[in-house]
C-alpha cells in the first residue's frame, strides 16, 4: 500500500512538474435572472407580486491554468450586482434595493477545441462556490422612508455549476461567455416586527450570465 501511494505521489508530482502553467487577470459584465416567485402569505404580508427583474453588475479577479490542451482552471473573482424591484404588502407597493457583494470561486476543467495559432476556442465546466462579502438590502415605503421591520437574511455561501466557452487571440487575449446555475446568496426575508420569516424561493436558484475580457500570461 505504501509503495502504491509512493508511486501515485511520484506520478502526480511529475505530471505537475511538466505541466504548462498560466496566470491571468479578467473582468467583465454579470447579469442574473431569478426563477420562480414569492408565494408565501404570512400575517397578511403578501409577497406574490414581486417582479423578477434582472440584476446587473460586474466581476473582476484572477485565474490560474494548469495544463495545455486539457487543463484545470480555478478562478478567484469579486462579483457585485444590483437589483431594484417592487413588492406589495397589504395592497401597498414598496421599493427594494439590493446589492450583492460576493467572492466567487469557480473550479473549472477545460479543453482546447481547436488551435489555429492566431485564435483558439476553449470549453470549460465545473462547480462554483460563492461567498457572501457584505451584501446589503434596503426596503422603502411609497414616501421613500426606510422600513425598519424588514431585512434580508444572507447565506454565508452558496453552490452551483458553471459552464461556457472562451475565445483566445494570439494565446494572450481571452473573451469568455459563461452560464451559471447557482443558489442566490439571499436566503429569507425576516419580518422583525412580527417575528416571522418569508422563505425566499423567487431568487433561488439564479441563472447567471457572465461576459469577461481577460489576459493570460
């Protein structure tokens, strides 16, 4: 057993030693669309009229690539998105503004589909972890006053899948288009004034689309 472990470790270290390594930076546009709708009625708080608007924002960070034609590519990205929408409580329409601030960690496996020297195309897929990094929300009444009795509850982390394609020019400049299916970092809406919670099903999971421009060295 020890001999097999030693051989396996040696082969892994050897493959890493001879693998091709790349490092890069990237930034781009993020857009999310929630699925479903709030359908809870708690003590007269009817959340069924919430609209699923698009949350727009940006992301930026670094990537590390190990391998050539088939490769492993973890990324570390800061992601911020904002969403403004309305909801109804007791036939009164209120405004909500939410800012998602997260640290995203995609762990992707990729393959180079073709390489024409000047241009090549890559396909990637893998799991993704998203960590809350100070997301905030604000609820206002029709007069613009902040409602103190309602607040969002945020997950510490959420999980999902990411896949997409990338175009690489001159083995340097990268353009990526990605699709995510991931839990929203928003969990529940807490009604402090009545001691209840509304389970958040409207934004869980999210379809997230990312368009990035990056440079890999």
